[in-house]
């Protein structure tokens, strides 16, 4: 990964975070809220691997918590784990699979929701599981709708892994 | 060839074990960093260096947020417009349901207020000097009204469980209403003064002339059995006669207002005067009535 790629990923996540906190949090469809930041992070992590996913998740979460004056580190923690996990999936079994972004977004939306709920619960803050569950399915659908265009944009800006970047070493036996 | 290719790659890339260790180290550092931030901000949520830094960061991000909001405003307005259109139908139906509900509630409150006024007047009557002695009142609501011109009976919400019996007198705050003709456990049927079978011994309060109150034309009553030589004047008040001889007890106690004389007529061929009486009780619009229960047993015949 080059410095230019890193800058592009940073800009993408920054724009996604700003759009998320400024615009999309006001859009409620059947109690569900679309999360373009999560979808962008998934796309970046799938295309750039676990380390970029984790670092991107950490700073994107920090950005969100700063912009909303929320509990610093809370969103970072959840997005770091999500970015890392999706990055590992992209480096291994999800590589070159067309359904990988959609599957990742669907699963991560669920885990992200439960992760935030868990952290809030552990911190002793209000953790309304009913409200989260009520908006979960609409949120998954909305995020899946966002997946195709967001992934296409991210893929265009960040070139896909070259085969040589991801090929593991070949070991001759015998 | 494969070996040489692998050799070149291994020169450019870190070994697999190192790559995994680096990856895990980065994850661990980031998670620990997030936990550290979380701990610090949780312990001092409104003060401290981290809070100040967060404030500066938020200030720095504010222009971007404002710009994003301005860019998105037309789209958001369009979304709001479409969203309101799609929800207008369901909102309309919901509002219609609410209007129906509140209309019903308003009518119920109106009826309750009216009944309350009737009960208050009834209470005034029961505590007033005109209330007959040796009787206590059992208040009841009117739960059904005469169904037609041939039915001059009402049903009230009190029955044998509250001491009502057949022939128990029923009054309203204005005057005599009728008597009980049938008793259930919690309800009773009352024959109004305008019932064809109703007969009440009554007297003119001013001239002391005795007569029998029967039903007349329309909603009026007639004071019957008044001889031609006796004097009854228009405007005189008619009250119940009450028991005059213990051997022949009357159904009604003395002095319950029945009505007011509205006309007095005489004809050559008739034996008695024709005295028309307008009942005091509004027999067609009763809300609350009182049953007069004798305080002494077997007072009723």
C-alpha cells in the first residue's frame, strides 16, 4: 500500500464520517439508519486488508466520537475490531468473491449494532436492546443498498490488490 | 522457477510470521488505545485535556459538518416531502380515529356532566324540607327510556339488592315520576305517571281539594274525581295525598310535588271538573332518579 493509497483511504473515511454524522443520522427509515461510514470501512478493509481496516476503523471512530462529542474511544473500539475482522476476511476467504462486500456489510452491521450495545451496557449507559433490534433489519437493508455504489467508488479510487501483493510464499516440497 | 519467484517475493515482503505478528500488534495497540481513550473520557467526561482536545476537534470539524448539511439540505427536504406524502394517508386515518375517539369522549363527558347536574339537584331535593320523612333515598340512573308512545316505562339501575320493591315510589328533583312495577336484582322497571294504569291520590296544595292523578293527553296529567262545587285554580300546585288512614295506606308519602294546574274546565254533562295538570318531573328526559325506601319495614302496602 502506497502513501497515496493511504491518503485516499483517509479522505474516503473522513468524507464518509462527515456525511454520516451530518446527514445520514437524520434519515430514519422504519427505525433504521443507514451507515455509510461502516460500508466505506468495509470496502476499504476488503480492498486493503486487516491493518488498514483496523487503523481506518480506529480513526474513523475517533472522528465520529469527536464530531458528536460522544464518549471518545467507544466507536473507535468497535470499528477497529470490525475493520480488522473484515480485512482478514478480504485477505483470505473473501478474496475475489463478488458477494464478499454484501456478506461483510450484512454481518458487520449486525455485529456493529450488538458491539455498540455491549459497550454501552458495560459502561452502564442506557442500552436499549429493543430499539436497536427494531431498527436492525431496516439498517441491514439500507446498508446493503449502499454497498454496491460505495464499493464501486472505493474500488475505483483504491486499486485492487495485485495478485503479487496477496500471494503467499510458495514452498517447494521435496 | 517457482523457487526463484518465491525468493524474489520473500525479499520484498516480510516473512509470514512477521506479517501476522505485526498485524496482531497493530490491532492490540489500537484496541488498547481505544480502551485508554474510553477509560479517560469515561472518568472525566466534562473536563480534562482529552475533553479539551475533543472540543477543539469538534470545532475543527464543524465547518465540514455545516458544509455537508448545506449540501444535503435540498435532498433532505425532498426526502422529507416524499416521506410526508407517503405517511399522509396513514396519518389521516389515524387522525380520523382520534377524532372519533375524542368525539365519543366529549359526548360521554357531556352526558356525565348532565347526569351530575341531575344528581346534584336530586341531592338538594333529598336534603330539602320537602323530602318525605321516614324514607331514605336510593339514587339510580335511568338506563332505558320509553321505546314508544305505548310504552310509558323506564328502567333504572337499582333493584332488589338496594331495597327496591314493587310499588316503591320514584321521584326526581322536580317531583313524582312513578312507581316500581317490576324488580330485578340490580335493575327495576318504573311505570311513569303518564302510564295508562297509573293512579295517584293527590290534592291541591292551596285549596286542599282531593283527586286522582291519571294520564291525560300527550304528556299532561288529569286531576280526576274533582266535584264541580270544589275550587281548583289555574296555577295551583298538586302534591301527593299520602296515607290518611292507617288501615288504608297509600303507595306514596304525603307532599311529593306532582304538577301544576294548567287548565280547569267544566261541562254540563260531565260529573266532575276537567283539571289538566302539567307534571313537574320531565318524564321524557330523566337522567337520575331516587327511589323512596321506607325506613320502617312493611311500610308499603
